[in-house]
C-alpha cells in the first residue's frame, strides 16, 4: 500500500499549543488552500477530528464526512494501541507492540469485535443525519486532532484508499515526526503543522482539549449538510 511519491510538508517542530481544535482546522485550511474549489471531501475521525475537519472544510469550501476507525487498546494499557479497525472491518496491527507485549490472537479478535460494535453504534447515529459521501474520484483529506502511535489514522487512510479517491491527503495538526513520516507512506500528500521533539500525548499541544461528545459530532454533521 505504500505510495512512493508522497509529498511531505512539516511546518514546524514547535511545542507551542494550539488554542483549540477549531484553530488547528483553520491553520490546516490555510496550508491546503490550493485545493479550494476543487472536488474535495474532508474526512474527520470522530470525535475530535470532526471538529478539525469542519473548520478545514469551511476554509476550503469542501464537504465534510466521517470515517469510523477505532484503536485497539493493549492488555492493561488501554491508551497504548496494538492496532486499529475501520468501518469496513479493516484490521491494522502494530506488530512491534504485539510482539513486545506478547498479545494473543484471541485478545486481538475480542478487542476488534468490541470496537466494531461501537463503530456500528456510531454509524447508526451519525449516518442517520449525514449519509456517507462517495469518495471515488474525489480529493479526500483525512484529518484528526493529532496522532500519537498513528494506528487509527492508518486504518482510516487504508479504508479511504480502498474507495479509490483521485488523491488522498493526510492533514494533521500535530504528531511525532516518525509517526507522521510513516503515515505519509499511505497517502499521496502529508501536511503536519507541528512535530514537537518531546511528544507525550496529543492533548498537551492544545490549551483547550475538552472531550467531544456524540451530540457535538451530530450538530457538526447537520451543519455541514445545511452548508450544502
């Protein structure tokens, strides 16, 4: 799946925080302004990524959609990803973590089924107000509020690629440089605003990083439909 000609743009290695997800989305829109007016769909990873996607789409005059890809947590370390699963059941594994922790296949399968159940719940909720947009032949920008291990974002990129977009762009506010460069292999273009050298968690690079709930995602999707 690797793309040999990926264009990678890392804007800064600053650790200065964004004010909030909305600011991050507006800054990404500025860096991708060349795509304004083209056949663009901005795809956000719920929940926080949808806030970023909404602002990015506003800046580009683009459509908004979601992609449902969930992280698979490690045994006893739920914040550590052993992999991720996307809406169509695509499973991505971090083989290094699986090997280092000795994660059993039975655990991975159980975690996958649990996450797919949550994906189905969200799909029923979100698709009721915002039917899925066809991505084939379009410029698709996948975004989130940031990445750490990148497993969920990688699953999202693979799922979008399967729909045959004309161009696949990963647009991220912040992430570790090694993760960003690895994810770039699964896109045609990668734009990342910040790759701080000391990276703990995505939330440390936001002044306001309040949780985003399902209701907020539903409101954003309704608003995007009204924008047309």
